[in-house]
C-alpha cells in the first residue's frame, strides 16, 4: 500500500482489536482499504498481493504466490487525538474539505469550511489546522457540528532507538 500506519495509541479503547492485542502482549496487523463505506478494486488488488507477500515473508508459504512487485510505502504514525483537526463552529453545517487524503497540511492552514444550511447567507467558517502532518482520514458524512473530528493526521514514523 502507498501508506502504512503505525498506531502507538488506540482511540478504540480496550474493546477494540488493538486493546485485545495489547492485553495479550501481541503485535497485530490490520488494514483499512477504503473509507466512507467504499473500497476501490485497485485497493483490493493491492491488499491481495500484499497479503501474498506477507504470508511468504513470515513463512506460511514456501514460494511467493504473486509476481507483482511491492509498491513504495511511506510509513507514518498517527498523531495523538489532541492533534487531530476538529470543527470549531458555532452551529451545525456541512463540512467542505479543502485538502485530500495523503496531502500535507501545515499549522494554521485553512483545510476546510463549514457551510450553514439553516443560515445560507452566512459566510462559511474556516476549519484551521492547529498542527501539521499528512491527512490520513477525513470526516464522512458532511453534516458537522462543534467538536466533530474532520481530519486525522499522521507524521513520518521513526523507529525507536534501541
């Protein structure tokens, strides 16, 4: 996959897969292949070939099942929740993203706008990034209110020094 993510902290709590793995002191591997209830055939194909390579790498298969070469992968870590980008709007509205998945954002950059359907004559309110990073996830659906997370960011991962 073009982007890999190391999650060192869970927002899902102990009831999530990562929490169960942590309790058992085992590493886990999972994937998100789409978002917003969709997945593209190209993502499914990349995942299938990646699983074949992984099974070969860890010794489950003795021969490589795919001829497809691995793509370059940028490894990121998800930032803590305090560094996500949240709507800070005075009333509910529709979120318009101005950046796409995989794009870099800088602190104080306007990354979206909230449009107000109940007061359409009002100018949209900007959504501003408080910290920088690469956009990993974005809010779906568009209906947004104060405190809703609109973007999750990641930063380049550096392995811990031993």
